[in-house]
C-alpha cells in the first residue's frame, strides 16, 4: 500500500515532532548536498530546531562566512538599485510635472491674449499676428454659420414642397370624391325623371310614389335630396309619375307590404 497524505500542520506530540524533525532534516541536507554537487551551486543552509539547536550545511567549495558576506553585498546592491530606480522615477515625475505646469501657464497667457484680457505685455508683432489669427478664425466661423443656415433653409424648402404636394393630393382626392357623388346623384335624378315621363302620373302623387319607388332613409333625407337637385339646377319633369303596376314596400314596414297602389286610388 502507498503512503497516505498527511496534513501539513504542527505536530502536537513532542516526541513525534522531534522524530519527524530529525528525519526531514536529514533528507533536506541530503537534497542540498546533491543539488550542490550536481549543479555546482553554492549553498548555505542554516536550521534552528524547536529546542534552539543550530544545524547548518555549506557547499564544499566555499564557507558559510563567505556566503553570508556575498549575500549582504548582493542585497545591499539590490537595495541601492531599488533606491536609485525610485529616485529616477521621482525626478522624472518632477520634470514632467514642471513641464505640465509651464504648458498650462503658456496656455492661460495665450487664452488671455485671444480674449483681450491682458494685452499690456504683448509686443506689436504679437498683436499684429493675433489680429490676423482672429480675422481668419472669424472668417471660418461666419462660413460655418452660413453653411448651417443654408442647410436649414434647404430643409425648410423641402418640407414646404412636401406639404404642398400632400395638399395637392388631398384636394385632388376631395374633388374626385365630390364629382363621383354629384355624378351618382344626377344619375338617380335621371332615372326618376325617366320613370315619370314613361308613366305620366299627376304631380300630386309625385312625392309619395317617389319615396316608395326609391326608398331613402326617411322623409327628411328625401326632401334634402330633392332640394339639392333643385339648387344644383336640375328641374324635375312636368309629368313625373311612378309606374302603375303594383309593388311591395320595403321590409321596414311589414304592415303595408300587401297594400297595392293603383292610379284610380
């Protein structure tokens, strides 16, 4: 059976802890010696046990004092390099900050010149150059302003044309609808006149028979249609009578369906 895994925690039993320390210390020293011989590495190993005992290992090619001195030199050089890098970074940041402050001050002075707030320290050539720059900027601003105004005018013109086209289409549709209604109305009047001329009835029974022959929605609607025909210029024929043959009324009056109209009545 293979070895089971153990949890890497402090061993509470003192005897077991001491045994484990001895075994693992021996294995660590063995591995350090093998690494030093195989790879030609200089290794210094210092161990203090739980009881305060010192155990150490050093490669055969050097001594522990030499390794400690070399370690101090290397760590000191590393610290100095770190300090130098930090100092260089600080100086670089200070230089960049100084440059940013100078640029900001120059921009503020230029802005004051352009706005005309502080011109007391400006020379004549600087003022002349500033005047030319402002005139050029003013020309560009006016040109852009005219472009925007022209675009707005074009948009309004297109919108006006679209509204006029829609208005024309609506007027055309209204006229067509009105002409169709008038044509239908004249057609009905012509049919009524034709029926009256064919049968020759008296004018007294004209209105009643027309309502029965061509039923409308009621008396008021029939009267309005006759008035419209009169106002539109169409005069009814002199002999305007319904046909003498019997016919039935509309289903809206079931009590009069069997009633027959004759010329004698």
